[in-house]
C-alpha cells in the first residue's frame, strides 16, 4: 500500500512537512498524488523534492497547488513526468 504521508530526516529526527497535514490529519489529496508519483517511478525522496519545489507548469510548489484545491491539475502534471 502506498503511503499517505512522506517524512524527511533532519538531524536524525524524522519529521513530516506541516503542509502535508490539514486539521490534524494527512492532507487527503496527498495519497493519490503519491500513488501517481510512485507509478511514475519516483522514490520517496524524489517525490518529496517535487512536492516542495516550484514546478514551472504549476507556477507554485505542487503541495501549495494541492492546498489550493488544484488536485486534478497537480496529478495531470505528475502523470506527464513519467
């Protein structure tokens, strides 16, 4: 089963970016996006980087677009990366 969250290790501590949490739970749109990225062959580290860095097609980091309700657009861009 694909993860609902991604975490990063900083100074030996595993943490989840706050943008991945909404109302105390994983951002619902994140899981499907992670599945698309995994299907594209992305590692967890590559998926994390893609989600947090500005994507030229979106004009913002994909996680910011997800938070703005642009789930379908984010997933279309992710699928095109394959």
